[in-house]
C-alpha cells in the first residue's frame, strides 16, 4: 500500500513536472512539494544514486554545491542537483524526481543536494547521504534560525550515524557536529594566520561545549572561525586533513596540503570565505577518489558562480558585485570586511541588502543589523555609502553607530534605481553588495553606472 502511494505520487509529480516544463515554467520546486504532499515519506522510497552528497552550513553551501556539481560533471559524472531550485525538502525531492525512472530509481551517478539546516530532520530522516558537508555553523537570521546552538542540535539529531562527514576544522561548532559519525574529514586554513590574542566576547562560541569552561583562541579569522582550545579540558579545534598552506594572491594560486603532499590549484576567489569553500570542495572530491591532478584540471575551468561575485572595469571605473545575504549578519559582515580589506582609496559601496524575500508574506525584522558588524564600513578607504531600499534609514542608523560619518552616507528609499547617487567623479572603485533576491536590481545599478561612465 505504501509503495502504491509512492508510485502514485511519483507519476503525478512527474506528469506535473512535464506539464510545467511544456508551459515554460520553473519546475524545480512545486513537483517536489506535491510529491511529498501525496506521499510524506517519498524520500524513503525513491532509489537514490550510489553517491549522495548533502551540503549544508550557514554560509557557503550554494557556492560549494555548485562547484561540486560542475567539477563532478567535468569528471564524467552525471549529477542530480538542486542548484536551480530550493534547498528545502521540496527542492531536494524535485531534484531527484527530475532524474527518476517511472519505477523510482534515480539514474545519475551522484546527487549533490544543498540542504537548508532547518530541513535536516525532514530530509535525512528518509534519505541517508553517503557524505555530508558542513561549511560552518554561524549566527544567521534570528527570525528563521534562532541561534547556532539550536542549528547544531537539529543537525546532531538528524545526521545518520553511517554518514561520512566533511567539516570545517576552524569552526569548533561545526567540527564537533554529529559525534555519532565516526568517519570525519576536516579542512582548514593555516596560511595568513592572524596574530594577537582575540577576545571571544559576543561571538557565537565562547564556552567549551564539553565542559563549559571559557575557551581561548590562538587566533580568529572572523567571528569564531579560527583555532580554539579549552584550557580546562583540553578540547581543541581538530587538525585539518586538508590544509591551505599557502595563498598567493598575485599569482592567483592556493596550495592545499593533504598527508604532507602540497598541491597548487587556481585560486577561484581571494575572499577568505571562498578560500574555505574551495578547500572544502577539494576535500570532498578527494574523498570521492579524484586525484589532485584531476581536481586541479577541473578547477582551472570553473569560476565562482557569477551571481555571487562579478567584477568589471570600464574606462578606469571598477565595479565589483558581491552577494551579501540580507538577514544573515555574518555573511554581510564578511562582505563589508572584504571591501575594507581591498587595496585602493575612495571606494564607494552601494547596498541592496534589505531582505526583499523577508518582507513578503511575513513580518519584517530589521534587528539583524544590530547583530551584524558594520565597523568595517567606517574604514577610511571607503568614501561613500549608498543605502537603498525601504529600510535605508535603519541601515544609516546602524552605520552611524559603527562610526561612519554622516556626510559619507546617501540614501535611496527604493530597490529600483539609485545608481545615479554614486559619486563616480570621486569614487572610481565601486562595490555593489546585494541580497540574493535583489540580483536584478543590482545589475540595473551596474548598468546605470556603466552608462553614466560611457556618456561622460
Ligand atoms: Zn572544555
């Protein structure tokens, strides 16, 4: 009876998918949602590919799953993937459905599934991933994700004991996930280690998860990402199996050492968060059996997806576009820090970081801006900040509290337009930081700036 229900759900969902495709509609979520509605344990019945890789974590999961998918495809794998759909249960089901036969067998060699942390219990209860990648566990939207301790609790509860884990060694919350899993691989960065004794106050991790003693950090790169130890019980960040030992920004290369063997790869992006993402991808592919040479050859041909990072230059005007997920205080703070760290003077930053998705069908919650570190925006190399969107006054207030002088701030109360406010006479180095839901608006600002430059 159960099986009949599954087949019914499978066939109906596949028919709906086909109809939607014929009508030119995006079928990357709804057929999956329908399948689960008709058969709640749909994932328990579908026959998954031999290799199922789940990618989760607060920041970086989309970048990592996109890179894994394209590198596996370049190496001859067929891959089911939810890159175009959603990362909650319906999106995961839709991605598998797309490649399933009428008997419910997914015909690809592998599935790379980005899974939202909060969907863990709904997904891993029925679909046991062979590998689970966790990029990091950090503060996220308070409204959606509560706090990192809660997310860790969900993941611990959901991850099946037989799953092989690939974890960030430099994130002690992430590194200790799912103690029921014995097969654990760690990645981390040793190169460019910061100096100085950092204060843990206000971070996502202050006290030892084992004994409750106050942790000490050898160094921190951002938030609680770095090397920590507990003086009371000796608990410490684990030694990485895949370690970034050298970052050469000029040559555009990164060296990752495994078992004492260094291998140099093309550096996909020099933002530290993306170096973690790249090291993570190398670790996963190595665990799947790909040689360092094959991984290097693959990396030579890929880029971080354009929607997440883009750079253009026109007549001496430099425009860098970078996604900065609204409501996600750490992702935004990382983007702010990245802008501050870049060489150059008289930078302008255009902000499209209100969460447009959040304000639809839900109550707005701007409190995340106080959970986010705006202090990098007070860097003297930044000469102008343009906050756009209906919450631009909240953004301005937060920037003022962080020490940004009022006369550097311009406001534009809409998501549409505002590019004309950027002082391109003074600022020739412009950063557009935008929420994932505001990519079209960000492109339109870029277009305005380029047209202004061409017409001057
Ligand atoms: Zn301890």
